């Protein structure tokens, strides 16, 4: 039997009286791209943190490439968080940030090998010219690309991204999707990404997980994130569809 | 100048002061970057409670103050980890508690009250060989924690990413605060409870203003701290003012200079 990249079975988690996730089950095959879509407060970020082993579920289980999430070996999974908790106060260069993804610790010095490897990935994510720039001097989009480089530099088998396109312009967003697809094709890695970009998910993801504390839909973009489901989940179909629908009505 | 350096009490003051400065330079940047600047002051006040307890029990005050202050440091981390209270609130609670205990212990043995003031203001010029040996032992402990630098720095940068990379972030935080607690208690004899947090905060804050790499921040912190001790001690002897405050005035001058450089050069 082939090992699934991610297996989530009957996962439930509460924060006090609030249900964050309820009986969530799904399986993600290796070397696939999964977009996770859901309204605010749907438990998307919480789900990623459970998969990373940062949160312990009340019930149910999660395994990643055959290992229990809580005891996942270092370097197998990489993560791009939604909130950058360092809040811009830590004195660091972009190169140090990226190398930390390689060493798994904060580098007090950077070897030539690590520098070259980091710079290659930084070129791909579009921050190659910012190596010695302070992370505090970066724009929101540049910071996201720096964190993306950080997550890719260790060549993880599982890449978990929490709204990585936040703060990027439309060109940056398109480049990011292409980069993720290229990386997946080259390395055979599994990518799971939280996004609010339905169109991007439809174009690039192999499958969509529609989440609202429990699984609302899971499968190909057409079947999982149908307009009816999105409408029932969000009460809205998004601006693109609204415009098209309006044009059709005219 | 050579005459000053030949005085045994000045030699001990310089050695003790520089040892404390080196240790404070190792921990200070972590304290400042984690926004725990209030911690040094909090632990120093906890040390007061421990010193008073030692005096009440008739034991060597610092030897009682070390476990007492370590216990307070552990309690601060535990309260932070298990409640929604901020670090400042947790520290504030334990400052009040420790001071209250200290005052009660001194009240129960009033003859100790005068000795306690030594710890409030420190007495770097009265250091003995035992104090130097204690500082050396603390420096060895500090050097043993050098391998933790990368992990501490990583968790200081982003706790979540450090946890993703399987670092024991909570255990490391306990270790860091316990190490700082030991340093604070030993520093109390030298610069006093009221000034001890300056060693942890002012040089690191000055360094932060002119550094855009954490390792550089550590280097500048060391320079300001050690320079502050040497210049402050010599100046206090020449101008005949108390040594502890003189050291801190030199550190503050360095902060002012760093602030000007930060504004002019726009270091981020």
C-alpha cells in the first residue's frame, strides 16, 4: 500500500468551548497540490498546525508520510506562517532568514555552501538581490517571498503554506504559483496551501479541500469547490463570478 | 592610571565587573529582543526577597537568593505559559510578592536591615576573592550554554518556526530565564538590586539601534558593557562618585550615541 503524504482521520479539536475542527478526515496523495479554502475562522490555520504537530487534537489522528505528526522528523515539512510573529523587531538579514530554513537554527555565521544554496533559491523567489537587506526593510510581498525561499531551501517533502500570497501583487502571486508547481514537479513534494484565491486554486491545485471546521468538500476543484458550495459556505461567489454573471445577465 | 590599576580592590572590581559584563552581554540581547526588559528588574527585586530570607535564616544571603530567584524565574515562565497574562504582568506580580517577603524577613530580624542596603546599591569596590570565584563559576555556566545560542536566537526570532524545527522552545525558555536569574543574583552584590537590570538592558538596547544582524548586536552589547565597566570604574575613582551609577551613566552615554547614529545613519 502506498503511504499517503498526509492522512487525517476523525480529527477534532476544541479551544475551550469553541469547536475549531470537528471530525475532519481526508487523505492527500504524495506529489499533489492541495488548496485549502474556507471562510475566516474555519480552522484552516489550526489544521495546518495540527499537521505540523504544533497542536495536539482532542481526538483523531494525523500522520505525515507514515509518521505521527507529533513525532515528525525535522526537515520533512516546511511551513510558511500567515503571521510573522517576529513582528519585524529581530535584527536579521534576508540571507540569514533563508539559511535558518536550511540549518534549522539561527546561523551565527554562514558557510559558503549554505550561502550559495540559499542564494539560488532566493533568485528563484525573486529576492536574490535582497540578501543583505534587513528583513525589517522589506515590503509585505518581499517578506512573503523571503519566507517562501526559506521554506524551499531545505527541499522539504511536505510544504505547508498559510496564505503565502498575502501582500503580493498580481505578478508576484502568479510567479509564486508557477514556482510552487515547478518545485513540486522537480522534487515530487506535496504542497498544501491555504488561500482565499479561488481562481488560483482552480488553475493550479490538483485538489481543493473546502473547510468550515469540518470538511465541506474535497476533491478536484470543480467538484469540491463548486459555485453552489462556495455560495452556501461564504454566502458569495466572489467578484470574478459576480462580474461574469452580471455580464451574462446583460 | 597605572597607580589605580595596581590597587587590589580596583583590580578585583575590574575583574568582577568585566565578568558580569560578559555574561550580561550574552543574555541581554535575548532579553531585549523578547521584550523582557522588565525581567532584569523583576528578578533583582526577587533577589532582594532571597537575600532577606538568607539573612533571616542566618545563611550566606547570595546562596539562598540564587535558588529563591531561580524559583521566581520558573514561576514567571510558568504563569506566562499557562495563562493569557503578559510577561510584564507576571513579572509585576512576582516583584510585589518578593519585595513583600523581603520586607517581612527583614522586619523579623531588624538587625539585618542595614546590611540589606548593601544589596540595594551594590559595592563593586568591596568585592572579595570569593565573589570573583563565584563570578568565574557563573561565567563557566554561561560558556556551557553557548551551544544554545542558535536555538535561543531562533526562538527569539520566531517561536512557531523553532517549534516546527522541533526545538524544545518552552524548555529552552526556562533555561534562559534560570540562567538570567543566576546572573542577576550574582550581579546584585556588584551593582546592587536597583541597577542590575541596566547591565542586561542598556547595552543591548544601544546595540540594537546600530545593528541589523543579531550576531552584531551581541558584539556591540559586549563592547558597550565591558567598556562601560572599565570607563565607569576609572571615572568613579577619579571623580570620586559611586561606582555602580558611574558605570550606568557611561552605558547611558553609549545609548545616546547609538541613538544619534541610528537617527543619522538610519540603521534598521
